[in-house]
């Protein structure tokens, strides 16, 4: 009896070491934000710059659990593996990988931009936008400010 249990444990450990669990697929992308230059006359929306979100924490959420995480490169690029066939929520956060620099809201939550993602997605573009429509701000699309602050603090 003990031999069967021991053999089952050895087989399970060998399978885990060989990567027998759920197949994982690479997800890749680039995270950017829009930065509005300041002039002597105020904000210049005609000269908005798109800049990389460098050194920021990237998380993939499955429900309320972190399934995978990484940090963006200097060019805003990221890659990580998630379970094949899974649809999860990917977020780029206004904080660095060590969490020594964080931009939080009034409730203490770290700012981020999110989107649904499926395993194997390549070339995802996550852009935090100014939300400027030409005449007013769209509050749903106004997400770039925290990343401008993050880039300045970093």
C-alpha cells in the first residue's frame, strides 16, 4: 500500500517538474500613455505625446487572484504566460515592480488600465488616454494622468 502512494507522489512530482499542468500561452504587448505638454498658455492638447509606461507592474487577474505578473520594459513592452483557453483581465498599474513608487486614488487603490485578454494574444496595445474630446473630458477614457505622475516620480 505504501509503495503505491509513494509511486503516485513520485509520478505527480515528476509531472509537475516536467510542466504537465495546464498548458500556458504567451501574451505580449506594449503599454503607453498620453502625456499633454504644458506651455506658458496651459495644456497643449494639439501636441499630445504617446510615451511608454516603463518599469510598471503588469498583472493578469483571474477573478480576484493574480494569475501572472511581470514588469514592463523601458519601451513599455511586456510578455507573460497564462493558462491556454483562459480569458482573464490584464492590467498595467501605475507602480513599479518593487512597489516603492505607487500612484493611488483617494481610497488607496493603485491606478491602472485594464482589458480582457485571452491566452496567446500577441501585440496587445494598452494605452492610457487623456480622455480629451476636443471640448471636454470623457471621464471613462481619462486614464493617463496617473501614468504621467508615475513617470515623473520614477
